[in-house]
C-alpha cells in the first residue's frame, strides 16, 4: 500500500507557540509584499519565522542560484532549533536542487514541510528519501485580494501545523464564508483507502526517469494543476499511464483546477472532466474532481504520506492516522486573528 520500503514513515512533532519555523524559497523569487502578509500571519500564531537567504534574492525566474537555495534548505534541515520548513512560494526550481539536498540530515531530523505546486518535487523526494509525512498546503506568501489568508485555509493549516487536524475528515469550505467554493464532481463513484501521495501533475511528470520517480501503488493519488490546456493535462496523464505510474493506484483526488477545465483559445477541445473520465475510468477506481486544494482560492491542507479513505460519491476525504506526533499541549491562538482565546 504505497509503502516506503527504503525509509519507513517518520513523524515530526507538531508546532507549539514560540517555535522557530524556517521560511525558504526553493523555487521562484518571492513577492516581498505578499511575504510580509504571510509572516504577519505566522507571528500572530505565536511562531518565530526565520528566513533563508534566498528569500530575498532573484536570478531570473529563480530565487537565487541553486547552491544558495539548497544551502538554505540544508541549514534548516540540520538546525534542531527549527521545528518546521515552510515554503514562501512555488514557481519553478525545486527540481534543480534535489541532487544538492542533505538527505542524511533529513532522515535524522524529520520536520514539517509545507507547500504545494512546484514544492511537489520536494514532497515526493522527501517521502522517498526520508519517509517524511509532509503538508500539501498554503504557501507563506498571501496573494488573496483581501490581503489575508482565507479563513478556510488558515483554519486548516493552523490545525495541521499544531497537530489538531488528523485523524479526521478534511472539511469543505463553509458556503456561508466561501460562497465561491468549488463544487465536487464525481468522475467514478467508489471508496478506496491508501496513502495520500502526489501534488502538481506537471511537476510530477518531470520526476519520471529520475532517482525520485514516485511509486503510487496503493496510493490515493492527489493531482492538481494551473494554466494548462486540457490537451496538456491529457498528455501528462497519458505519460503517467504509459510509464506505469497509475498501475495499482487505489483512487484519484483531482484538486479544483479552474484554469485547466476548458480551452481558452476557442479551439475544439475536451473538457478536463471528460479527460479524467476517459483516461481514469478504465482503472476502475474512485475518482473525484474539484477538491479544494491547489491553485484556487480555497486550499485544504493535505497530510501526504498518511493513510486516508476517499469516498468519491460523497466527496469526502478522511485521514485515518496522525500526520505528526501527539501534541503535548493545546495551542491557544485563534487561527484567524491570532488572539489568545481559550477553546
């Protein structure tokens, strides 16, 4: 069941108020305004952000040269005073630093790793190399028009970081606070259990043929993407299929990807749901589209590497085991405004 035979899963500890958390830029350059909003959110939660050097750098479409981005990550991997590593943003570049990561330090010091999009390369590599359970969730940068992280995103990320979210059902956004939330679409009905693995589809395909090619046998495969024409999604799924990476997958959870649903140029095209049905229905596994994760406003925090149950007919994803060690104390910070209110 998508076991990591090389490195059995290892749990990191949950965060506590006062913890130092590293903020890194393993891929693209960081927007300073959006970063400051995110740092304010972390500080409101009682955390102490420590920034990597590359967070302030830019080299074309990268946040500084490869060796500096990798050095930030390696420094925080070895630093036992740092409890988690939070990615400031995605973009492109995580693939370039995989050969430079200190995997021995990662195996010795498991920590929470948080991010999505291009960070998929790190999620899959840390799972393979060190057995880390990681969090596919919001970046530190906040680009929401409100200037704040949406309440749904903040509530779920806070609960995951502080060890209060799992096991349990990952909730959908409440329509009263998120009237524009996605509507689930059952592609293939059914239930399945397996480890949550995956992330961004485009990044995932770039790992094929590398030392970090993923093994999704027995997994609930998480997929999502952004700004890809339907035919490109089709091509990437076919590549996964031809490479054998979909063989033995227990179920597919495809995140809400509104900019991939239809062709934008008016040319004849299949829709994304049609592609998912045509390519994945023959696998005879449950498939759900539209889950709130990935490149849309509402982003659930998914604990990759943990056992979960997908029910595509009821559109529910239930995490069946903890993603971190049991917390030693209950956090008091409100996940939305950071006030010290007892629960």
